[in-house]
């Protein structure tokens, strides 16, 4: 046996020890403490019951009810869970005709949430009356992957779809401000001076107010900026990140 054999054996033993590390990331041998795997206790768990391969496709933590509720999507159903007891608090069976892709809570109305799915629809629900949606949008021609409420103005809703489009909708009738919102002059920047022609007296109506078509492939995610309520981003399968802003004219038309 050559002199290098023991060293090779030792190295291979070391490799085998590191691959059995409990965290899969830490490169230390198990004999030493694994800093990447602190001990913790399971707060709670829940599982789906039924036949076939049941799986969750999306989940969203509710900002209401003292942050004790989570909504999940599985197949065509949406379920709400109380994290204190891990019990089901509501269930929307057949929420969509096909797979539910995403859900999001209205930040200002505790019982309202939005969902989207492979039936090309975006639906708005009152979880107290789950038998039927309160509103439905059918503006996309393919699967709708993502839906997001604006954090500050919940009448503004973004959706992204496999039809390569991002839509900005105004759902004012089911928002927390159904009669619009008054913007103070002090809130406007120097570049956004209020113009008389932008002060529309017409009450805003539900529907799509803008469509963005900068993507060339499926749009898998949309998200509002946490710092600027008029700024949002979208991501598509072709590796493109697009940043857009709610047009000033539409902004005033919605809020004034």
C-alpha cells in the first residue's frame, strides 16, 4: 500500500462524515456542534386529507385576526387555518375551475381575499360567505400565476399571467374606500402638481385600468413596492424584471 493511501482514506472518511451533517449546508463533521441547525420546537402542523397526491400550491399569511390565520391553496380549493389550534376555519371548495395558483389578502378588509388560477380568472372572496365570489375578473387569456393587493390603496390589484401580460385593476366597489380617496396637496411632489383637468368628478368604476405588455414570456410574479405605493415589479420566465409605475393620470382619476 502506498504512503498516500491512508491520507486518501482519511480524506474520503472526512467527506463521508461531512455529507451526513444534519443541515446539509454546514461543512463540519457531526462530532462538532452544527451551528446552522439550532434546536427548535414545532409550533404546529396541518395536512390535507383525501385521495391522490394532495399538495399545497400557494399560501398567504393574513395580516388580520392578530396574524393567527393562514390561507392555503390546494387543487381547486382555498382553505383558512387558525394557527393557534391548526384547525380549518373556512373552506372555499371549487374556488376555481382549475388549479388555484395564488392567493392574497386585502390589507384593509379582514374578510376579503383574492385568488387566481388556471381557469384564467381572478376572483375576490368574502370568507364569511364562501359560496360565491363577490367579484370576478376575466381579463387574461391563459393561466393567472400571481395576484397582489396594493399595500396602501386596496382598490388597486395587480395580476400576472402566462399570456405575458400584467394587468392593473381598480376594484373600488369592494375596497375600503368605495367613494375614492382625497389626496392632499402636501402629499404631491413638485413634479406632480395638480392640474384642473386631472380632477375627475366621475366616480371610479371596477375594471382593468391598465395593461402592461413589456414581457415576452409567462409572467410568474408581480409585487408592489413596500416604499412607493405607485411602483411595482413583475418577473417573467424569460428572465426579465420589469419595473412600472401607475400612470399619473390614472392615479388622479382613481383617487380624486
